[in-house]
C-alpha cells in the first residue's frame, strides 16, 4: 500500500506533466523526496531499487523528450556538482562495503537529476515561483503530519520522512524563509494567507522536535530575515511581538532542551558521541586522504578510527561526514559549492539592485530568501550529516537560474540603451534657419 501510494503520486504528476505542464513531473519528484508517503516513518521506499529505476527513467525521458525546447546553460555549479558526484563514485569504488556505497550513489544521482531538471525546465520567474510552492508545501506537509501526531494523535515516535527529528527540523528551518517570502510577494489574498499560515506548523515542528540545531537555526534565520527586511516595519514589529509571546509561553520541555546547549559538550551523551565521531572522521582522512573510507561506509570502519571505539555515532556533521567518507577532494568541492552559493546569490542581488535602481522587487525578495535558507542549511548542517540534502542543491539550481535571468535582463537593458542612443543620433539636427522660421 505504501509503495502503491508513492507510485500513484508520481504517476499523477507525470500524467499532468505530459498533458498540461511538464514541470509537474519535477514537482512530483521533489514532493516524493520530501514527503515519502510510504516509508516506515511516513514515506514510501525511495530507497527501493524498483522505484529508483522508475525515478531515473522518468527523469531521463523528460530530458530527452523536451531537449529540443529546453536546454541547459553551462555555469560553474553544473560542473562542480558533477565533480562532486564523481567524487562519490570514486570513493565508492574504494569502499570496503558496496551496499551503503551504492545507496549513497543512488542519493547523489537523484539529487543530480533534480538539479539538472530545474536548470532545464525553469525558464522564468513565474515558473520559479511554482517551484517555490512545490518545495515549500512538501515540507509543510511533513510539518502538518508531525503536528497532527503530536497534538491530536499523541504520537511520540514520528520524526519526519527519514525518521530523524534533526533532519526534519532542518528542512523546516530552510522552508521558513521560502514560505514567508511567498507570503510577501504573492498577489492573490488567499494564497498569501495560506503562505503565512504555513509558518505556524513549521515553527511548532522545529520547537517540539527538540532539535537544538533546529532551534538555533530558526533564531538565526528569523534574525537574518528581520535584519534584511527592516524596511517592512510591520514585519519587524510582528516578529518581535511573536518572539516575546513565544518565549513567554514556551513549554517546559523545549526550555529544558534549549538550556542544555551550553553544557552539552560535557554532559550530553549525544554531543560527546559527536565529538568522538568527528575524531574518527579526522583519522579516516589522515589515513586515506584522497578517497576516504568510501561513501556510506562511515560506520563500517568507525571502530577502527574512533578514539572511543565503543561509543558509536554517526558523524552528525556534513563537513566531517564528507571528510571521513570521501577525503579532502569531496569536502573541498562541497565547501566550494556552499561558499559560492552565498557569493553568487549576493553578486546577483547587487546586479538586480542596480537594474531596479534600489527598489524592492520580487526578485530581490527571492534572493534574500535563498540566502536565509542558506543560513539555515549551514548552521543546522554543522551538526547534521546533510551533505546530500536535496533542498540545498535546489538552492544551487535556483541561484544558477537567477544568474541566467539577470544576465538576460542586463542584455535587454543594454540593448534598450543602445537603441535609445541610436535614435538620438538619427534625430535630424535643427539649423538656425529652421529655428528662426519657427519663431
């Protein structure tokens, strides 16, 4: 039943894509990755071989079917992400256990296909806004499911699509600026109210997940959004009031969990285990600097490299996960992608400000949204193994698209200026005799 539900979602979106709008196939894949309606936790077996083959087949068929109408525009991210995927394959070839390595290749390949589909099919900002709704609402669906189980069904074991409450909180943190920006820029009143309303389950999920990284991420993202949108004074006032009311009425379980952040490294077993895992990652990279121990094999060789072999923990850090599994090449290209995502988004924002003469247009709001989600990814990803998180690579694809959109607008503005100068140069010059005759 679970697998059938997943295939049903994918089939409906693909049929809609073939009949009406091809982008719906991409939206269905994104929703399937975020919701997973059939997994043991919520979802459906994205890890199954049969579904992965179907997933790849649809993605490749879409690229081949629409390649005459849509084409990829080459940029620095395209090649860097491909190099990252090749690094995964290279480390997998040197892995002692091929099962987990094949699973990681599966994850990265699906991420790679989604990235290229976004770059191939999203052609303007209207279509980009559709992508925002697809990503945001899929994460909100998981948040609503968590809130329903927490407050109505009294469930204690639901922790998101992957069964990890920290990953669920991280996805919600990254979705908060996305939905808030849609609430600011959407013209339709109903859609605007819907976007603002989704912030409630997202915030509740982050808080009641008891993820300390998620709590810190929400504070950082909220602070960055308020700082960048200071011209919207009503947002600043509402944000401060909501923060004060929320802190004053915060449940004791959240307060107790948040209060342990300062002493976690000395008293919390999870935090102590993370430090042990980070030490193991350093030893792995020191012993095998160019390949690591292999993609997906961090726990396979954990006891061999950990300072405390009996305290087994996952890396709980994107940086150390890549350092241990893929060595220095993998972690270097990932850091390059993370840094360039911020730098390119900032540079595009500067160009948009120049084009719009400092006005706050939708494009500028969307670029602030991307950078706010980036803040959530970097802060939460420092304590989670989310180097292969699709949401981050969606941000890269969005930034890549905006470089194309902005270049197109600059070319149009340059052509308009040249045409204006040409018209002025072709205008006949009025001689003094003509002026005297007019008088």
